[in-house]
């Protein structure tokens, strides 16, 4: 049974912004339009798919999995040299940050984005779904089509690698704070 237009509208409204943000982290800097195109293609596939028997959360997992696969296919085609990028939770958020704090935060985000690029794709994806989308290990395992144990290992290794890279970067530049 195909989904009705009302249910698709609700699913779109609830998931499109997060899906675009996730896809931007996969296709890389300047990939906003490509991320939106891939997200729209994912929703077109949702409209064509026979998913009427699935719950809303199962449809969300299906949508993120399809979108991730489309993004990875886009990268593999060689049409772009997109790299995985993402945004990590805001550093040192304050209600009224001073200019120095804003500069430090901006620099730290730039460094984290560069460091994320050094992680293997499977670790980046798992970490970004956990940190940015606040998904459970089970949800991530469904999207990435891997076991929950593999998700936990990938996230652990990604965090450990980021900490190591962060320390190395701080030692080289003396700029990284945190």
C-alpha cells in the first residue's frame, strides 16, 4: 500500500531539515544544493515505495538509509570529490558569548571539520548520526545496515581517533582549545 499524501507531508515536514543536514555532512562543504537534491530524490523514492505497512519511525530509518546510499553513490560516481563533513555539537555555548569566545568556537569548528575528514566514512556516519541526529545505536544500525555492536565500535573508535587527532593538532598549532 502506497503512503497517502497527508502522511508523506508529515514525514517530509518532520525529517527534511535533519535529512538535508545529514546529507550535507556526507557530500561536504558547499554541498547544500546537492544535499537538497539527494533528499528530494529520497522523498520521491519514498512516494513510489510500497511502505504503507511501516511505522513512522521505520519509514524514517528507511529514508535515512536510502539518502545515505544515494549520497555515497554520488560520491563514488566521481562526479564530485565530496568529502564527509559534519557539524559537531556547539562548543562552549553561552547565552551571550564575547567576541574572543566566538573566534575560539569558530576556529575549533573549523579544526573539527578538518579532523572529521580524516576518519573512515563508516565511523564518520555513525558518529554524526549519534551526535547530530541524536539517534540510538539501534536506529543507527538500521540506517547503516550494520549490527549494533559494529555501531558502538565505530562510534568509540571515531571518538578516540578525534581525541588523538585533536591533541596532535593542538600540539602542532598551539591554537586548539578545549
